């Protein structure tokens, strides 16, 4: 991840509940009044394109940023992709937040943002802690574990289950175990949506073949109240890997945060 002036960076490492080392990057902004926790997607890392875009948006908006590498993913934290699951992503997020409660910069109310599987984890956490999470940004989130499972062709699912692990082309060369698919059945943001009472921004990609925009629209409709926004970026793909996609994401999030802080033009 590049430097993000004026943030001061540090790189603590902690142990999660299973004893695996978790790599964390802290970006402390002088005079910051808010903290935000950022969760990356499956097979990604703290310095992937989406996380860079989100980091830039929040640093520019005066937030301290806490971003980490999930375990059991191809990054700087420990574990094996063969053990990746929805459970572990969610639990790593919980463990990072719990660790931060003992740090001098911790704030009892904070923002969260996540991409793909990290979006699912962030949304589930926010639904369980609506008094703590004051703002939520979901970028191409996994809306429903069962719906994601159905997007994997049935023959491939059968083969995956029989073999115990596969190397799905969309996830790179690393093997992923059947537990990853099975664990997703327990997670459904559509069911959790009524509890997301904080302001919520959903950012989708018009050319996303993994998370169709129709699912994002369903999630948006189930969110309570009026403090919600859905933005679909034309031409963008799921990973927001192109520079223009990353820059657009930064722009959308910054504008949304500005609107929250200054709801009425002077």
C-alpha cells in the first residue's frame, strides 16, 4: 500500500482466537475524530485495489484507518486457503476490533467498510452491534451465502464436495476447501438488513459477474429508513482493480462521507 499523507503508519501483529498471526496496518491521522475498520475480500489483502481506494477516501476524510489481512488467505497473515471460510473472516474482524479496545486510539463508536466477503463480514458485525457501528460502506458485498453458492454451477459444486478442495479459476491458484462454500449457507445479509439502522452506502459494479446488481438492489430495499444510498459504477468489475475504478470508488465514498457530515449546503 502506498503512503497516505498525512497518516502515520504502523504495522502491529496480533494473534487471533486460534493462535494464528494477523497482520494489521494502522493509519493514524492527526486530529482524527473517527476510526474505520476495513475488511478485504476472499483471496485479497490489505493493499488490494479496493482497500487502497477505501483507505484513501477515509484518510482524506479525517479517519484513522485499521486494515488487516484475514487469516487463511494469500497475504501476510498466517493460515491456509484450504481452511478459508465465512466464519474465519467474520471472527478475524471481531478479534481485530476486540484487540483495538485496549489501544489508546480506540473509539467506542466507529465506521466499517468491506469488499465482497469482507463486506458480508462487516455487514453481519454491524447488524449485531448497531450502537457501535456509526457508518457502514459495503463494496460489492456478498449479499447472501446461499445465493453465492447457487452461482457456482451444480456439477462444479458436486465435484468440489467430492474432492474436498478445488482451485477455482476466479480465486487464483490457491486451493479452497469445501468448507468455504458450506460455511456460507449460514450468512445472509438480506435477513440482517433490517438491523442495519446506521447510514449505509452500497457501491456496486455494473459488470460484476459474481455479485449481480439485482442482489444489491434487493439489499438496498430491505435497509430501514432513509439514511441509505446505492451507487452502481458503470463499466466497473467486481474487483475494482483498474486505476479508474479505484479512483471512482474513492470519489463516491468521500462524497458520501461529506454529505453525512454536512447534510445541508451552506
